[in-house]
C-alpha cells in the first residue's frame, strides 16, 4: 500500500491531478530569477527528494584513468627497448601485456565515461559551468561529448557563423573524452611485438673454459691458433650466440661491433672493460666464470708518449729474439731498459722477399708476470689500471724499387699522423746517398746493436738498395689489463655486474696458460709485412716478378693489426679460437632462453601517448576531487531528467508555435531563450528537488 501511495505521489509531482504545471504560480518572465520556494509551500508536491553523493562513480573516475595511465608507464619504462637492439631479450609475459593493454583500455574508456557523466551532473549545478540556455543544456542529453558524432557536431557548430550551441563544460568534457581516443591508438604505434628471446629456467650448453681447465692445454695450440687467425685477418667474432658483456656505464651503441650479433671484439675503438663468458646458442643469464679485460691502443703523435721505447739509449743489449724453427718472424735484437722492461728491434734487411717496402720495427713491452699468479689487478679503478701491461710499437719504412727496377707510379705515400721527436735509422748523406745512422743504434756504454751475432743468428740491419723515399715513423701504444673471476650476466642489455676475482686457476701442466696480452706480443714480434694481410688491405700488384705494395703501412693499419692480435689472444684464452658449439657442456649456474615475442618501441615516440594520457588522467582526477563528491539529484543527466524538466515547463511551452515545430531542438529560439542552470529548488542543498532555474540570461 505504501508503495502504491509513493508511486501516486511521484505522478502527482510530475503531472498534478488538476492539470496545472507544478511551476505555474512561480514561473516568471524570462530574465527574472525564480524565487526559492520550499517544497512544503508547493501544494502540488507531496514529498521531498533527497540529494546524494555518488561516491562509487567518483572513485571510478579517479581510479580508471589514473590506473590505465600508470599501466602504460609500467609497460613503457619496464620493457623499453629499441627495435634496433641486437639482442631483444625479455619475458614471456610481454606479449600478454601488449594484448591486455588494449583490452583494459576499452574498459577504462567506458568506466571513465561513466565517471565523467556523474561529474557532468554536478558541474551543471554550478554558476561557472552552467549551461547558458536550455539548448546548450539539452546538448548534454545522452553525453554526446563522449563520442565522434558529438565531436563532429561541435566542430560543425563552431565553424558556422551562428552562436555556438555548446559551452565551456561541453567542450571540456569533449576534450577529456577525446584524449584517450587519440592516445590509445597512438600507443599501439608506440610499442609493438617483435621477434626476440624469452627467459627459460633450463640450463644451457655452452662453450668456453672454466677455472678448472684454464691451464689444461698446450701452448703450441693457442700460439699457432692466434698467429694464424691474425695473419689471415679473421674477424674477432665471439662463438655461439656471441655476446661480449660490458658494464652498465658503457654505451654499447657507440661500438660498431656491438650493434650486431654475434658480437666481435672492436679493432678501432677503445675497449674500456669487457667480460668474456661461456657462450650458448641463445642469450643466457646467471653467474659465470670468465675473463675480465680491457685494452686500448692509441696512435702516438710524439716520442714523449713512449715510456719504454724512450729508454732505448740507456738500455743494454740482452740477446737475440728467440724465434721458433720454421717461423716467418724476422730476426732481431732484444734490449733491456734500466727499469727491467724489454725492447725488441727487427727489420726486413735480410728478407726483402722481392717487394718494394723496407721496414724497421721497435717494440717495447712491460716485463710483468706472464701468467695469472695473483699479481694481476683485481679491479679496473685508478689503482688497478696503474698496473696495466704496456705494449709500444714504432715503425720506420722506406719505399724501394722493385726487384728488377720496376716502379709503381700510383704509390700513396701519405702518413698521418706521424711521430715527431724520434730519430731515423737511415739518413741521407751530404752526397745524396742513404746511409745508416749509427747514433740511432747506440745504447748504454756506446754499444751498437745494428750488428749482432749469436751461435744461431747473425743479425745485421743494413741500408736496402733502391731507396726511393723515406717515411716518417708511425706507431701505437697499448695498455692492457685483465683478471679472472665470476660475474653476473644480464642479457637484457648484454651487461655484467658483481664481478669477483677468483684465485689463480689450478695448474696441471708444465707451462701455464699466459696472461692476456702475452700471446698478442708474440704475435706482433718479428712481423712487419704481415700487417697488410691482417688488416685485409689490398693485395700487392705483381709486376715483372716483383710484387709492389700500393702504400706505406699507415698508423691506422698498425692500430687495427695490434688490436686484432689482442682480440685473437682473448678468443684463444676463453674459447680456444673456435666459432661453433662443438664440444659444448652444460653449465648449471646459467639459465637459457628461447625465441619468442617481446615488446619494442614503435614508430611513434612513447612520450606522445604518455603526455595525452597524463593530461586525461590529471583532468579526470581533478574534476572528480573538486566536483565528484558534491550532492546532486541523480547520477547522470539522462533522458528521465529531461523528461521531468519538460513536464514542469510543459504548460508554458506547449502553446509556443516555435516550440511545437518539428525542426531540431537546437534551432528553437524558445529553448534558446530559456536559461539552463539546474538548481536546488528548496535551497538547503540536501532535501528538495532540482529543476531548471530561471535566471537572467544575460547575467548567466
């Protein structure tokens, strides 16, 4: 019975039994404010409505826009990688994050719209955001500001010369609704799935030495393997998947050899710090034992840069070079500096081998320990780098005529840079002939090493025949540091961290494996003309039984050749110079990976949709906080609300011919002349009912 009475009361409030309008006695002419009337003073109203707060609707507007925006930032910041990254390593969940982003975005759009509809109802009750007239108010019916049709209509109204039908609130809501519709499609262009590798929990099969077997090999294998690889100019490519690990501070994109897989040891750039670990056929992660090394060869421009070769004049003759039988190395003399370091001098005087270049080389090396015995530096800080091994290489050259007097007219004699402040082994005399500079070869106590004989060798550095020109000296200086230990591998960016030096590897052989850099020294020792082949330079031209080189050995060629010698040295120490995975073994300290889909950045910069989403989320949150918790008559400005407003104004509008015209409502001058503020008709903000308040249109 109570339910039936309540229903009857609602009907009488909307359409009184006497047929009059609920607002007949209070409706005033346009331009006048309707006085606040208590619901108890209206005889046609049988009960009061209660205004209420839409808490859940407001919370929705706060949570969903901010949540979906935060989700985008998680994807952006946690899975940010370039499509050009040589290794795209990630998690198997990334592809599901990609799909879930678009799925959640659809729901977030609808829930955000639900929250904005509620805020719209509250904002229309304020003086600042009120609709200027009833036409503008009716433009909110059905929330057309939230979809393409409403946006197009708004744009059309704005382009027409007549007064726009929409107003500031409608525009604000339209902009907030448009932002995610633009941002979400753009987000699909800001990241995309790509072929990569995803982590597994299984242990990989790898190649590479361990601490236990590092010294279990014969020196003849690693020396010959390194020299042969250097002599033929083989690329210094890492076996297997081929990853060279670097610290996080190293900008890998600056190294050309790190931009592709498998990685190769650089031959022109400085190697500040690397870690060579076991290699599998896919990216691996975990803790591994390996070679921690760094080396750099710089081109020398002044003699003062040489710290070992600069001591030659005060050195003493130590002996001849210990060359192996059948070696193609040039015979030479070894000198010992006052500080105990070694200088090796050799030339092509005894072995011109029918070519048009003569060369004389001085190579200085620091006389530190040749094995890993604990004297190597444990860190790469300033104290550790002070213990670096040194290799200095200087080269003097002369251009000769061919074996039968042939000349190569296109010879390029350009050398840049050359070393200033160094003497010359050959000089031109006053009569124009070339002679040896005896002073150049003087060492301690006035001894000369230009002529030196032993039981096995008779070494003589002489002026070659047919000198056409002399070149200024060129050279390089290298610093090498290395140690052995364990480090944690991160395949995401090919980095390592937490390196710990381990004790010297156990020795079971008569000769232990040499420290990094020693194989490179022996590779360069006694070699001169092989620098051409090691740097893949053009082959000499054959002419009348002579082969003629087209240019001098340039300083850049020396640098590349010595860097290759260090690279082949490192490959021999860790992988025995192999490139395949034959003989691979299971490493239980590492985990493997497989091919899969990972996320990479797309064509659109990720900050573009991020900026749009931030504006959208912040705008929604601010509106929710400021207006969302206010009391309002309903959760939205829906069709029922407009039906009530229409019933209340029915008697005043139904006789107006303009109102009864069948044309669109936004063309009605009558509706346009009516104000659009929705107000509390009781005035206490709690109990009462809401309707269109009549205010001065000009003032609104």
